[in-house]
């Protein structure tokens, strides 16, 4: 397909603010895509260079884009930069400069969606000496062959935002319209496939509902909603229910296909290389040629035989060197709690009770290396409370409560699972603004405005500064400033507004009703506990409902 066809769709989308019109434009477009072009076109339509389960990064900074524009137009980088600070959007800058240049050039190659994506994907493969120049050349080559409006959208794709007002919901609606299918079925399919191109392909073949688990391709894991207490668990999940220890490690789904074992995090990142010890344990102690298993990797001290908090192993996740050494220094135990696929069969539609039974058959437990997460099936409130207190006395986060008949629902907060942690549990919130400090802290962002989610968008619940150190810590004002600065949207005096991207865990002493913030609540004595960017995105933060519930519960306790 000519890239211009897609650009024309983007332009039409940016000319209307009406959701229904946008939906129709996309629906008509999706129907037109030929089957062999679906993969690439769906990527470009969602401003992604790789499919959602492929976590390769192209590593292109604003500055590099600036140089590529300069190279392809022959205009000095300083001039391009000046225009950028005036216009604010590098895509618009590229379009404007190419319009001016176009009057001078004659022949250009016709760009196809395949060519655009191929060049952009090459960016991720470059490494080592001369990388920057090679990247500039790849982008400049595309720009040199672009019409001005094509350049605008190529640049915006590199930046990861098309700015044509198509949130995921619109694409989903368009898909439903194009193929006359129900939104809930699309959602279900997407939680497994993660990728619209697979869904579109199936729909074109008339077998849309047949999305299947593919061993080796990550999928969204099942999640739990927050419960106020055990009673609420029994009420929502029925009697008896299954209680499990809730461990403070990190979630992995383990995929085995033949000899190939892969570990994916909850955010779909492949961490197989970082955990050769876990791979080894899996190989030796889980029966089967192919499977997908859900588990928690927890830091474990062989000396004290106790679990350690997540921070102990957080550094293992991103580590690229000395991996074996680090594995020895920070050993882990694999706590398995679910199975989604085994020996060619999907267990998504099998009850938890049966899935657990299968786990007991295929896992050889070896405490300190691999166990089935400790569980208790009971209808007795007293026993359940005892189990909860046992978890807390072992220093664990709390418990999970699960409906014995629940099916495995990837990616959704549904009725099947609930989590229970001590009241005033820390909240996961997103940073939406920040303030520069005073005196010697003037160049650092030292106070962070934090928000929870709600049906009406993000709602502020306070500002946090305590807990971040000046130096000698994993999280310092300097490191936070580095992370947050690229996200600045606007500045007024010392305050900046930020793109909501960085999720942090915040502790506090109390939740108060307050007129100060638009949530109607304020955290008293908030404390920065840790960065959650590795495990959580803005979609995973706590909701206003959670805040209200904790507030109510705390009121009841007084
Ligand atoms: P939270 O991070 O507080 O939203 O809690 C959800 C996380 O708890 C999951 O993503 C898992 O990583 C973790 N978890 C720990 N133990 C269990 C368990 N027994 N069942 C399910 N998830 C668990």
C-alpha cells in the first residue's frame, strides 16, 4: 500500500473531533487492507513500529530527528531547532521544511507502508560505532522521499504519537463496525493476541473468535481487584474459596516450546536471559513439552529460608552483564499458581480447581527453588483470617482470594480474583506534574503531583517529595529529574505539567477528604516508596474507587 493512503486517513482523522466519524473512517480503511499488508498497516495505524508483544526499541531521540530533518532538507540544525521551539511538534517542523524544499526537488521515490516500516525497524538493529549517523541516514532517506504530509506522520510515528485523536477505543469500535462483531469479543481476543493485525486477519477469514494462545508469544496475565476484607472476598467469590499467599516478587509467565523456555514479565518484556537459574529450575521440575505457566519470582534467602522484598531482585531484571554472579548473590524461588496451556491444550476455559489439580501433577516441588504457591481452600472465616495473618507474619504482602470455578481471564480485572493487603496499603499512582526545588535544588524537580485513575480521567490526590534522597540512593532528585524532564508538556513558573507516564508507589498515613485536589481526597504524609515503571503502566494504577474504599474502611476503624 502507498504510505500516502494511510497519511490521507490520518489527515481526515485530524479534521474531525467526532468519534463516530473517526470510527467510520477507520472502519472503511480496515476493510480495504489486503491480507498480506495487515501486519505492517496495523502497526503504522497504531503508531507502533513493532507489534505490541515485540519490545524492541528504536532508540531515537528528538535531537537525532532534528539532525535527520536537517540532513534531508539541507537546512542547518540550529535553524531546524529554532523552528521546533516555535512550533513545538517535530512532525510539523518536518512538514513545513519539506514543503519549502519541495519547490526545489523534482523526482522522488513513491513510499510504501512496507518501505517506511522496514526503514524504521532497521533503526532497532543498529548498534556500536557510527550508529547515530546510520540512524540519521535511515530517517533522512525516508524524509527525502516523502511528501511533506508523509514526513509529518513518519516523524510522529518515530515519536510514538500520531496526534490524530485515535485512542485504542476508537480502533476497537471501528473494528466492531467493519466486521459487525461485539466489542466484548474483540476485547477478549485482544487480551490474548495483543495485536489487532491477528484479529483483523482472523476476521477477514471469517473465524474471528478463534484467537488462540500461542506458546512463545506473551499474553496479558489475569489480575485481581482490591478487596477491603475477607468477608468481601467470600461475598464476591463464593464459599468455599481458594486463598493463596500473595508474594512480593514479580510476575512471570513461563512459555515452553520444545527446548525453548521463555520468561515474560507482566508488561510482556522478555527476561529469559536475566534468569538462567529460573530457566534451569523450570526445565528440571515442570513436566511437559509445551506449556504456559503463571508464577511469581520471589527473592529468597537460603540462609534464613525467608522471602525478601521485591527491591532485592529488582536489579536482576534489567541487568545485561554478570548475570550468573548476580543470580548467586540474589537467589530466587519460583512460586507457581496457575497454568494456562499444557501439552497442546488451552486451560483458559477450565476452572481454577482443575487448573490447580493439573499443577500438582506437573510440578516437582523443591522449596527454595520452585513450589506451588501455598493455598488454603475454606469456607470458614476464622480459618481464612488465620491464613491471612500467617501470610502477614511471614512478611508477605497479603493474600489473594480466588473463586474456585473461575476461568482464566487474561488482562482483566474481573470477578474471579481479589487481593487483600493490610489497610493503608501503598497506592500506585502516576506523576502528572512536578515542581523545581529551592536554592541548591533549583535545577531538580523535587515535588511530584500524583494522580489516580477514574472514569473521568486522572484525578490528583496529592504531592509527594518525602522519600526521595539528595544522593546515595536508587531514586534521587537528580535521577527523577532525568526521567521526568522529557515528559514536560508545559511550564508555569516553577511548576511543570507532565505526560502521565511514570508510575510510583506511594505510602501515606491517612486519606483525608479535601477540596485542594480534583479527586476530593488528599493523602496525608505521602511518602515516595519506589518507582513502579518496570511493573506498571498508567493502566494499572489505583483508581478513585480504591481511594474511596480505603478512606471508608479507615473511617470505620477509627
Ligand atoms: P498488585 O501488584 O498489588 O496489583 O498485585 C497483583 C500482583 O500480585 C500480581 O501481578 C502478581 O505479580 C502478584 N501475586 C503474588 N502472589 C500471587 C498469587 N498467589 N496469585 C496471583 N498473583 C500473585
